[in-house]
C-alpha cells in the first residue's frame, strides 16, 4: 500500500470522501502500489470525462500514471470562462 495526498478542485470537490463541504481540503488515500490515476478516479466515483487535468507533484501526468508513495495529486475539471 502507498499513501497519496489528493486535492480536488471546482466541481470535483463534490467527490470528496467526507462530503462536498470538505471539498476544499486535501485528503490522504491509501491505494495498492502501481495504482493509476484513472483507478483513483474510479475509487472516488469520478467519471473520467470529468477530469481535464491531473497534476502529480506539480507536474502534468496522464491518467495511466502509476502513483508512488507520498505523491501529491491535484485533479481539475474542464473549466470554461472568458
């Protein structure tokens, strides 16, 4: 098992395990080694199409990235504006 820290932003905050009102807070998640970001979406119940960008340790990563102990993960939805 490895521990990762996850932060959810904007509309993805509703998938925070402790509820939407805790959504602005990051949380620790224990997962099996070699777990991918896409598998973390599934664990949290996030449909893959709702995640536009993944950052791990401040670097953009693809959904097939395998997380490692202590990774800091930030997930962002598509955001429109102007």
